[in-house]
C-alpha cells in the first residue's frame, strides 16, 4: 500500500497551506505533463461554458487541481501559475485584515458552492495567494508524501515588508537563517513550519514576487529524467540550490 493511500485526510489548522491550483494556457498539455511526471490521475468537471476544472489525484485522493485560464485572464498578461491556498477560519475576516495590512484583494471573498469560501490576495510586495475557509472540502487529501505538495516558498524583493504582513495576517512566527549569501526565513505556524521566504539573488535573474510550490519525490533523478531536455536545461539554468546540509 502506498504512502498516499495510507495517509489519513489531513486536518488544516488556520494558517496552513491546504491546496494548490494551476492556472495554465493549455489544460490538455498540463494534464499530460503532470500525470506522466507524478503518476497522477484526474477527473474533469464542467464549471461553465467552455470551462473545465480538473481535479488531480494521487491514489484516488485529491492532490491539487488545474484549469485553463479564460481570455480575460490571459489578456491581462497573467502567466501560467500555481496558486497556493492558506486555510483560514473566516475568509471575510482574513480578507479584511489583509487589506488593513496593505494587501490588494484580486478577488473579494466568494462562495465556491458548498465546498468553501475563498478570496485571492496580492501581498504588499506583489506575490499572490488565496485564502480558504473550508466547507465540505478542507483541502488536499494527501500532502507531504512522494508526488504531493510538501512546501510553499515566497520569493520577494522585500522580506521585511512581506514578513510583517504574513506574521500580522496569520500569526506566523519567523525563524531566520543564513544560507551562504542568502537569508532564508522559515515561517512557523505554532510549532510547525508553514512555509519559507527569501529574496532572490542577482544570479537567479529577474524573478517576480511569487509563492513557489514544491512537490515531494521519492527519488530525484528518475523524475528529473521524465522532463524533456529543454525543461531540464531551463531548470538547471535558472536554479542553483544551496548545499543540502543548509536546507531548512
């Protein structure tokens, strides 16, 4: 029996990342790529004229989702992106607090049928995330096992402003470490790590503020070999990771 099948449905304390969702310009290509890379299955559900929401599954459990971005999003220049959701007790209260702390609401709180209530937030440094008040769906059915999401990390040009925002919004603590030339902050939700934050170094090039989603893999190289040669080159060119013993 796999780790995913054995894991009980996670409970998401407020302030915990609970869901990840890909907005893409090519839904079919994205499904093919991720199902082949991670061994996911999927189910498609119509959500409007010409629109489909795809639930991604690992051993029958929801691991994330994807959808093809509509024209009104692509016409605004919004690139394909993974959106990270944070669990909250009240979407309305958290959205209001986010605005008080200097955020912009990209989408005001709204109901997703009986599944939950959410809002999309741009933090004061420009990174976008979502808040999720659970209804019938608490979030991903499996996390922190191979082929599921395991970490969420903020790249921002201003860690002081971003740190003040997220600690004020979610009550997170901060653990700041020196990792060579980089200062890395681990956010803490109580006694558990909630996510990470850093300022990209000049060697990384121009990286816009964003929350990056990490997916766990059992063995790195076989998964890496499944990528096309061009995808491998892009990854190797864009990212240089610190020494393994320095990782949080």
